[in-house]
């Protein structure tokens, strides 16, 4: 029985989608790694830039490239292909690329703690999950993501990690002592500011990706028209 294969144009479309997404992911990983290794360790300035997540501004250019690339790739599909089917790649790629930098930052954080300790990576991961769960109620990548919304700079050593909760309580109690404002108010402020920054970058990334995706669709339609025009010209010459 013959094996069913997708049309050549569909194969080219899928290859283009994978290539564009992989290239954008690679650049995002590189930018995130460079920021973690070279920028964030700078005293005062690095911590300030990390708290504002300035590096995430790179998402504007990267998501423009991602959206336009995925939109342009649809030139390999039939012009009658529904917009919903054309958009599937974008719907999958947008969150994948956006959250990839935070996944890498979580991985690098665990790696740094492991390098600074005699404990195994599994033991460090368990200890980190315990601290993240105590602070934000979640573990793993999502625990890291939610905790860093209000604590952009996490402990660098195991000793600091073990007393993370106590340090946060002390910090907020000191703010209360100097300002007279209840600790819960500061928690709401930190949470609100952190999520505000995250949601801003997320909205910026997704909006940029969608806008340039439609620009890519327009380019794909123009490419089809050029191909049809060239074919007609060749037929007239023949």
C-alpha cells in the first residue's frame, strides 16, 4: 500500500515554519544567555535592568521577524486555505518563543546554584522548588516565573536560597517600620508592578507578532500574484 505524503508545497511550508521559529528561538536564547552572564551581574545597574526586564524589549524585533516569517511562509499554501489554518503556526509559536527566555533563565539559575554548591542538581532543584513553593505556591518553571514577577533577583547561593522566605519577611517588615504601611500593601504593590511589566511585554510581543503576521500574509498574496503574472507572460511568449 503506498505511503501518503503531503504535497511538496505543504512540506516546504512546514520546513519554513520550523526554520523561522528555530532561528527566532536561537536568537532569543542567545540574548537571554548574554544578559544573564554579562549584564545582570553588574552591580546595581544589572539588578535595576533585570527588575525592569529591559532585555525583553528585544521581543519587539524578534516577534516582528517571527510574525512576518510565518505569514510569508503561507505562500507555499493554497490561496483558499482558511485564515484559521494559516494562524495555527503563529498561535503555537508565540507562547513558545515568549516563555522560552524564562525557561532558560530558570535553567541557568539552577545551574548557577549547583555550581556554587557541593549538592547535586537534583538536590538543588528540590530545594529550589521548596523555596519557590513557599514564596509563590508553585514549583518548577511556573513557580520561577510567578515568583520572579515580584522578586526579579533570586538568591545566588544555597544559603541565601534557604533563608529566602525569612529575608523577604525582614525586608517587608523594615519597609513597614520606616513607612508605617502594612506589609500586605507592599506585597500588592510588588505583585502589581511585576505583573504589569510582564503583561506589558507579553501584550507588546503578541501584538507585534500578529501585526507582522498579517503583513507576511499580504506579502505571500503578492508573491502568488507575481508567480501567476510570470506564468502568464511565459505562456504568451510561447
